[in-house]
């Protein structure tokens, strides 16, 4: 673990409207099953994965969410941003609120295993890296493909609708707060990693993005976790 003992802050970007899922409420509140059969809102899976490594987990919402009584179910603390969507800008907002921290980011519309994956990622942090990228094997039409060598991420290629096979794609990450802008400019927008050093942390497990109706129907009511895509 990093020698400077920077604190880890969990981040759940949920400033989008969730309109793709076609629900009358935010998709983070969509019902899903836990492995024990308990029904919980979708964001709870991300929250539980972050809680393995930190007791500070911040949700980033849009200003409109303040007027939505359903969003009272989202745990505090909450940060608000002026625009909807855009996960990278949500991460930048969190970086401004928690300078000098590691930001551990899990997308709240995903379910993945193993549940201790963020602990594995945190164990790979070091002073000489800007962060770690957690990857899974899955369809290239659903995951951004991660190009890497034995230790470090080299490039990220955004998902391609007609990709014919499986790729190694990212599912979560931890990054230094003062490098969060590079996640936006260098990674999310262009895929380049010239200015960042990210350690590659592969997880042998399953990954589901429940942001679309098709994926939600496939995975949301799954009772026999962990499964494999």
C-alpha cells in the first residue's frame, strides 16, 4: 500500500438521469437481488464494494436530484454538480472536495465479483503510481478495452458496438485526487496514458453493466451470484 498513507475516499458518480433504463426514478434505485436473496437498490452493490476499503463514500448527484424525494435513499455525504451525466466531471468534483486523497470509483449501475476486488486494488497502490485500474473479461461491445503489459495500463479503447468477442475491460479504479483531471482528458476522452501511471489489476470474476434495459433484465434479478459473463 502507498507509503504516504493517503486516505481512500469512495466515489459513486450518479449525476445522470438514468433515462436509458426507462424507469420513473433514478436507475441507482432500481431493485436488484443480493446473493442471499435480499432485494436492494442497485447502488448498494457499488456501495458495499467500496465499504471494504473505506468508511467515507461520497455520492455525486446533479442539482436536479435535490428536488427528487426518492433520492433521499442515497447515503450521505452527497456532492452536487451543475451538469448531468459525465462521470469524469463527477470525479473532478470529488477530487476538489477531497484533495490529497485516493479516489476509489465504482460505477453505481454495475454489479461485479469478487466482492473484495477493491481490497485487491488498494493493495496495489504505491507512491510511484497515479492509481490502479481494475479489469474484467467481457464483451467488447459492453466494455472499454484495456491495453496493458504485465504491470501497467498502456491505453484504453472505448467500447465498440460491433466488437465480435471478449476483451479485458475496466470496471473500477482508484486514482490520486490531484490527477483526476487526467482521468477525464487523457483516459476517458482519448484513451491515452502518456501523463499517467496506472497499475493493471485483473480480477477473475463477473461484471455486469445494468445501465440498459437488456443488461438490467439479464442481471438485476440474478440470484445465483457470482456468475460469469
